[in-house]
C-alpha cells in the first residue's frame, strides 16, 4: 500500500536534481556567447530574444537526455520559441544544447523549425544577423 520508501527517495532525488539543473545549466546556456569571433558579442538569451521579436515567446528547460544516461554530467537545455515578428510569419523553433555540468561547456545538439529538423548553420546565420532568416 503506497510508495515504498526507497522509491520515494529516488523520486525526491530526481526532483532535487531536476530543480538544481533546471537553474544552473539553463543559466550557462543563456550566458553562452558562441559568436564572439564573428564580432557578435551577444549571449544566446539576447540573440534569441531579438530573434523572436517583441511579441514572441520563449521558454527554457533542462532535462537529462536519454542518449546520455551513462554520463551523469551531461544535461540537455531546450529552448522553445514562437516568433511573432511584423516582418515575417509566425514560426515555432526548438533548439537544444548539451551542457557538461563539470566543465560548464556548451555544445549545439539539434534544432527544428515548425517541427522539421534544420542545420546548425541556419541557426548560426539567423543569430549572426545575415539575410537568411530561420
């Protein structure tokens, strides 16, 4: 009857780990500046905020990716965006980054536009501000 104590502890530990990673790893990705060498000195948070427009929406979340269950230091940060710019039609964007909790390093993982995969170069070009919007 009810949940066993060991199961409770596992669930509580999972929730504690989620809350911890949900803050620190998301903040690492928000502060990441991948384009400094190009002269674009924006954090990802600043770049994505500009990309979505004034009326756009953005949400950040972190979770343990199933492809890296054997690597406890790896966390996935996912950014979900809805663009709502006056110069283009609304679009849904999803971008994922891997974060190594130990080294604090960030690496692009995957991206989608309206549910279809897109290449990293399209994300890069949009953030850098070229004529090729996502």
